[in-house]
C-alpha cells in the first residue's frame, strides 16, 4: 500500500464534479451486495438504492434535475439493515451500500468534499471486513493488516479504484457521454467490491 498516500492526494486534487463521479461509480459497484442480501434475507427494497443511484448519475450531467433529497435519504434509512437483527454476514456489506449511497447523496447536496472522498475508504473497508470474515487465519494487528492488504480481493479493489481514478483524471470535462459510459461499464461488469455478482 505504498502509493496509497499518492492515491488520496490525486483524489483530493480532482474537481468537485470529478470526485462526485468517482464516488458514484464506487457506490454503484457496492449495490449487488445489498441486492443479494435483500434477496436472501428478504429485507428491504433494492429499488430504493438503485433509484437513488440513478438520480446521482443523472444529476452529474442534467443540471436541471430536481429531486427531494430528504425523501430519498429517509427511504434509504428505512431500507438500511441493522446488523443486530441478522445473523448473516451479508448484512454488513449491505448496510455499507445503503449508508454509502445516503452519505454520498447528502455530501453532494452539501458539497462536502471530505465525505464524498470518504466513499473510497468505505468501499475499501467493506472489502477489508469481508476478507477478515472469510479468512481462517488468526493474526495479530499488523500481520492481519498485511494479510488483508495482500489478499487478492483487496488487490482487485485497489486496482479498480486506481483505474477509475485514472479514467476520471483523464476526463476533466464531465459530460453526459462520459457519465453514461462509466455507469454502463460498472453495471455491465456486474461484480461488487467483494466479488458478488447477480
């Protein structure tokens, strides 16, 4: 993780619309985690999350788009699972997906750049928690961190965030074609940050 500092420096150097697009793409990638949990545990409405994401994508190029953010934030909150109510591990990545979309929506509305950037850390922490949950190794703190960072799922997450950042850096002008193309790519890839595909 030696270039992690370089990564966040680059992320912070993006314009506000670029940061927004980067984080929307990461939230879209977390959606299958919620969809699978919802299906298996019969909880919540994935449509609430996908509708919020559609609005976020569209708002990047349609500046006339108006929606009631409070209504969407309330719906997201109503559809966020409480880990204490479920035994399945899937509740955690599902919760992260719902929380992430709500956090991003509020951050974009309030132009809070720090919270927008934090979606990157949220996605990585979902992956780290997943690796710890599936691993059968018992390691102390530093050794566990090394194990998590070296894990192939974390490497894939890192590579994807790097690739996404490079695409957005290369396209400072956020237009409809770029946004729609990126959305299509993320959805068609069909794999979440922890390797879930529906």
